[in-house]
């Protein structure tokens, strides 16, 4: 997981932020607590890493929403402000920090893989409408998050990032074109085979792909799929059958549309 997080930050976060981080100091902070406003349990979304800036080293908390948002959520700024506030409260409750020491900085990140353009505000201040007069602006809340929008990256741009995470994005962006999906899966397999932690990465990506194909309604034999590397031929055969099925259904839909046109005329 730490390796995937490093790939996410190095591959997609602003270089002036990623370049300051010492990823050998990554540490997971599993926040097991309930957020009362949204009645959600928050787990395994917070990491910390040391940064060195202007000769000073300090720890920054990375707040990552790893559930991969698939729909635009215009309440995201409110959710993130609430989550971060709950996280700070938990740090104080567990005596990780004290009020006198101050609060550590956070870097909130949201991963989005929906087809629609992300239209939610990136800072909760933007939700304060109409914009208050200058003498009130200083009293309004501010919390900005960094958005990783998968659909914004072209295949060529992802191709320059030879990491398992970029391969995951390629599969997500393949949409429901089974030929494009097969090509993207081939790319993921090649990336996994070149990964120093091949077996572990293979298990993680295979589990993710099974969930992704299930969401797409694919008829792949998910129970038998255990490894993208070892079961590549079996997966390719299933995807080929899905391509044929898509083409058959497309032809049938075309004939149905022709019949409808005849009826209309």
C-alpha cells in the first residue's frame, strides 16, 4: 500500500509537493472512528510523511479518499472539512498531539473516476455564496483538496507513467469497450511483471480488476480469476467472448433501431 501511495503522489501530485517528501518515512495512521455528521466509518485513509522545506523537517498528514469517487459529489468540500476536523480531534484524543503543540498540516486528495466532468468546488470557501464582502472573507472557512481526475489523462500521458496505479487508471478509462479493456489489461500485466514486488502487486490489482469487471456487469468467471499474470490467457478468452457479445448486441440493437425507424416513417 505504501508503494502505491508513493506512486500516486509522485505520478500525479504537483512536483513541487512530491519533491519535498521523504517516502522512506511513510507511516500509516488507521483512523478507526465514526464521523457523526455523515455516519461513516473512516479507516486506513491517513498517512504521514516527512518533508524538508527551507532547512526544516516536519511531518505532513496525507488524507486520501481511496474509495475512488465515481460520481460528482458537490458536498465533497464539506465532507473533507468534517473528516479533517474529526481526524484532528482523534489525534488530540489519542494524545498524539497536544493543543499547545499546534495542528500538523494535511494534504487532502480525492481520486475521481467518473465519466462526467468534476464540477464540485475544490475549496469549501467557494461554496459560500454569494461571496461575502471583504471584511467578512477572513472569517470564512478554507480547506482545499487536490483532485486526481483519472479521465483527464490521455492514454499517452498514462503511458509515460509506468506504474501499477497508472495501469489501473488505463483500465478505468477503457470504459465499456472490451477491446480497449483488453489492451489496458495487457498493459497492466506488463507493468506487474516488471514490478519488484510482482506477487503482491498482482494480488492487489487482480482483486481490484475483479471488482471493476463486476461493476461493469461483465460475465467473466470471477471466481477462477486469481492472478492477472498467471491467468492472463483465461482472462483474454473471456474478454474476447465479451467483445463478440458486444458486437452481436450492437448488431441486434441496430436492427431494432432500423425497425423503429420503419415504424416511425
